[in-house]
């Protein structure tokens, strides 16, 4: 088992969080959140990977007793992609509404939102 995919997932997560913290534009923040969410794809694929395993097609393709990759992890990765696209679309719609109501998408200039 290799630790490299876990390090890549952690690095992508940290770079996305760094971008969220340093962002000075709401659209940039949405892109950084999307990058942060993409680190979970790498993590899920690293968890589900098995060396010398084939695709989970049962029947004639795989003889009984041969190792196969867990299809649940693949389904979770696909679900994660759909959720990520939905969250990005929702956040971009909110950015559009902020731009319409306040005339800016720079968080430092949104004085009306301060308490």
C-alpha cells in the first residue's frame, strides 16, 4: 500500500483551503472550494484501489476467487462529483445574487453584510 495518494489528497486539500483563506474575490473562493472538494476524489480512489485487481464485472470476465475493486467506492466517488457540481452551481448563483444586490463581489467591500 502506497502513501503517495494520501499525500496528494492532503496537499490538494491544503492548497484549496489556502486559496479559500487568501481569496479576495467570491468567484475565486468558489473555485478554491471546488479544488478542496476534489481532494476527496483522490482520497476515495486511494481507499478503493487494490493492486492486481480487475473491474467489478461478475460472470465470464472474472473467474471466481480473483480480486476485484470495490464498486461502492467508485459509486461514492461519482456521487461526490455530482454533489461537488451542485455545490459549485449553488455558490455561483449566490455570487450572482450578491453582485446584483451589492454591485461587487469583493468580500472586503460588502459593508452591508457586517453586523
